[in-house]
């Protein structure tokens, strides 16, 4: 069972500022992403498995994720408990400019389960780095989401397409893609 490997749960950028959909491109897919992330978090807590809450600290003062903004706060359904590590980053990867890798290595963690926002930005970058660093990585497809995007020629790409193509790019090369129920059944 996966729980015997003591996998760490990385919850990436589940912050209030990402509710400001207009700032990030408009429409967002997968409205249940936070609910599914909360289910994972609850199970990790029940099993006493390692949890890391990752938050983005934007360097742009007008960003909803700037440390001075209310959107910097974690969403209510995934609030860290006392003693649960918080990793603060200012780039897309949770591994750059943080001590995440050192903490994982010190704890002997080799398996990571990743959920959070957004699929094509910080979740993708963190997942790619986790795979490249040699971690057995599971990305939870229904516990992450994307926003609509505008292409290089001004074309519109819907959030579902962005989400699914990002998952397809990560599949097997960087991570195993699972849904919340599949991953919970593996524990």
C-alpha cells in the first residue's frame, strides 16, 4: 500500500486570491478541485502522513497573491493546522528558493502526491521538478484546475483544454495521473 511508503501530500497554492478569476483569465474549470484537495488532506491527517502546504508570494504588488493582499491567505477548506509545514515560494516551482527538497530528503520521503492550483503553472512546474528530482510523483487530476488562456496569436483556449493538455504532457514522463478516489483507494 502507498501509505507504507509515507508519501507526502503537497498542496500547491490553494489560496484565496485564485478565486479572482478575471485576474487569471476568466473561466476556471474543475470547481471541485478544492473539495477534492480537502478530502486528500483529511485522509493524510487521519493517517498521520506528511503534509506540506505551499503558497505563492507574488512579487507583483497588484497580484491577488502578493503577501500584502487578502488573497495571499489559504482557502478555508485546506487551512494548515498548527505544526504543518508551510513552504512559501515566489516562482512557479515549490522546489526553487525553498527548503522543500531538504525537508523531503531529511524525512526520507520518496513519494509525492500533488494537488492545487493551477494545473498549467505552479502545479505543472512543481510536478516536473519532482519527477526530474527522482520522486515517485502522483498528480491528482480532479484536485487541480486551470483558467482560460489566450494563445500567442490571440486565440482563446478554454480552461478544460488547458487542464487536459497539461495533464497529458505530465502523464507518465513526470507523474502518474490519478483521480482523488483512485489515490485514496491506494492508501
